[in-house]
């Protein structure tokens, strides 16, 4: 599904703006603080119903109480609106007919590559969970339902753990734990299946990028024993861990705390791989995400937020060579990058737009 036109109303630095998007590549160029990432982020928010870098209320332009994003595609007009409230409200509509958020995610799949992704393997586990959740939420409706349910129950369980009445907590927590473990099992099974698939493609993608033949293997790092039935094992672990959870005031184990690792020629990646090798692996992971969503969901939009300046010439050219066949939005401060993208494209120069701001 291609986006032909994007309209923004009170979204960050854009009061009322509309943009025609090129079917192949739209390059958004301009100095820093002129709204380049805001524009690319709007597509991401429309597709995923949340931002990759801010909370909902932070997306509303200063002085307003709402924002709206609307995309005209080949098939329909998709809109997402947010009202600050109270109570706050977020709604999606297709041709002005309301649609549940859960049925919308995955309809307009996106693959985002932004500078923080270059910390994917060395940064916090949150980045790696976001990578897995981003793929699975857009390609597997059951996963998205389980993840949303798990997060809601987790929040309620954590609220219960903050109480000082231990006896009351013990009397009430079993029902929450039962529902939590059922959804956790769905989440972990899907993550393991995804990692198994990535293990079949990641080494070849890395070889294409780097010209090197290496052994790469991704492995799931659970917080409980994966040899047993996950739901039952998780339930046992929650019971055994209750004293610790009460002391901490939150749930200390589960999919929300889990991670994945990657080995490089049978050694721990971060211990042996060079900076360039790590960047090639990260690029391979993003391309694997692109290929998987193409095969299991729909052809995704590719969102590249100022990543060309973070890649050397060879990796930059390889990434450019893979853009064919996808609609891409690319932000950059570098006019030389524009010249290097040998694809049909249109330009949006953000410093020439009226009424841009720095939020």
C-alpha cells in the first residue's frame, strides 16, 4: 500500500501541511530542527498508533489540544486523531469510518531505521525487544493482541504489588498471574519462532553487505526455564518470586524483561566484532525485517531517518541498492546524500516550508 499524500494538522511543528509523496522515494532534506524527523515520524505514528521517540501528548503542537494525521493511499484514506483530554482519546478511521486500533496495526506496515538502531546490539534490552515486537505486531495479529493484553495485566499486577498489605496481595494476585502467563506463552513462542527464521537468513544478508562469510546465531534469553511448558514454568516462577516482586514493587521476570543475544563465529558478538562488523549485522537485521514483513504482511514503507550519515560509503551504497521496490522516506541534512540516491525521487526542503518550528 503506497501513500500518495500526507496531511498533518497540529502535529509537532506542522500546523496545517500536506505533502505529495513519491511512489519510489521522498527525500526530506534540510538543516537540523526544521521538522525532518517530525514528518517521517508522522507516517510511523499513523501506521503503528504510537511514536518511536515520544509519548502521545508530546506530539501535539504547542497551544493545541489535538493532532490529526491523514494519509491518502491507493485504496483509501486513513486517519489517526488524538485528543489530549481528559480523558485522552486516540482514534483511527478509514474513509471516515472508525476502525479499532488493533485491526489497524499491520495494514500499513513500516520499517524504521534511525540512528538509535545502531545501538541495537550494544544498547539496552528495550531496543532488542522493540525490534522483535515491531516485526511481530505488524505481521501477527495474535501476537499484537497477546502483547497488548500482557502489558495491561502487567500494569495492574504492578499496581497491586505497590500495596503494603501483603496478605491482600497474595489473595488477589493469582487471577492476574494466570492471565499473565497465558499471554506470556504466546509472546515467547512467537519471538522464538521469529529468531529461528532470522537465523536462516541473517548470515547470508551479512555476507552480501560485508563480503565476508561468518557464523551468526541469534538466541533467546528467557527469564525462566524454557525447557518446560512456558506458561506453567512462568506461573511457578511468579509464585517463587513474589517476595522479591513485593520488595521491588514491580514484576521482575517475564517477557517484558527478556532479551536476545547474537554470537559471532561462536563468540559473544560485542566482545569480538569490530564497529564496522556490528553495523553490518544491524543493517542485515533491518533488511531481514523488511523482507519478512514483505512476505507475511504487505510491502512496507521504508523510513530512513538520517542513517546515511552514520554509514560508510560501501554500506550506504548497499542500502541504496535495496530501496528498489519499496516506497521510501529518507531524511538527511546532507545534500551529497541526495546526489548519491540514484532512484526516481521527489524532494521536500523543510527549511523552505512556511510556519515550521523546532518542537
